[in-house]
């Protein structure tokens, strides 16, 4: 019973090693990570092999156990390796095809509509802001129209030195407001 279990374990080690080596080629990992994965893989295989041995003969390690595992691995290499490699390639191709289909479906059904919706909402928000700024500008023009008239009357009636100070103050305020307006235009021109 122990020899049969260890022969089957040897076949399992062959299958697992073949699968690991094939999948390892797909991963693009750093050498240190690859070495760590190798150590973890072989420790895991050792644990599985010893667990099988423990269930069969209470974990007694004898020389024929190693020979049985080697015999099972050799049996895998001679009898099953070519067949398993072909099966493994088909399984990997099937998984890749399924992953590609799932990716395309998710990309088409979820990502693209969400991206289009977010883009639409963002542009709509920008247009609403532009409209609000236009309405505010129009209302401010109407509100400040009487002040323009007052300014026109003051400039005509006040002495020149007061008008000069008044004009400097107006120019300063105008510079600040024009810089603020140009900043707003640059911000909203990028988004729209």
C-alpha cells in the first residue's frame, strides 16, 4: 500500500512540477521573487508528500519510499509527460481565452459606459458652470451699469488730481478682476 501511494505521489510530483514550470514561464518576476516562489513550491510539495506518507504508514520514512517516489516520477516522465503537456497547453489556452473574453465583456459592458457617463457628467458640469458664469456676468453688467454712469459723471466733474488717484484705484481693481477672470477661463478651457 505504501509503495503504491508513493508511486502515485511521484506521478503527482511530476504533474505538479510540469505545471509549475509551465506557469513560471508566464510570470515575469524578479529573480529574488522567483527564487522565493521556488522555495515555497518545493516546501509545499514536501509537505504534501509527507502528509500522504503519514496517512499511509504513519510517516515512517524508509529507503523504498524514496525509490517508489522516483519510480512514480519516472513513470510520469515516460508514460504521461507528452500527454499531460498537450492537455496543459489546452487548459492554459482555454483559461487565456476565457480571461480575454471576460476582460472584453467587462471592458465593453462596464468600463466604457462608466467612462462615457463620467465624461458626459463632467462636461455637463463644466457647461453649467460656464452658463452660470455667463448669467452672473450679465447680471453684474446690469447691476454695475449705474455705477458706470456715476463713474462717467465723476470723471467729468472732479478735479484732475482726485481723478488720477481714482483711476489708479480703478485700474488696480480692474487688473485683479481681469486676472481672476483669465484664471477662470484657463481652468474651464482645459476641461471643456
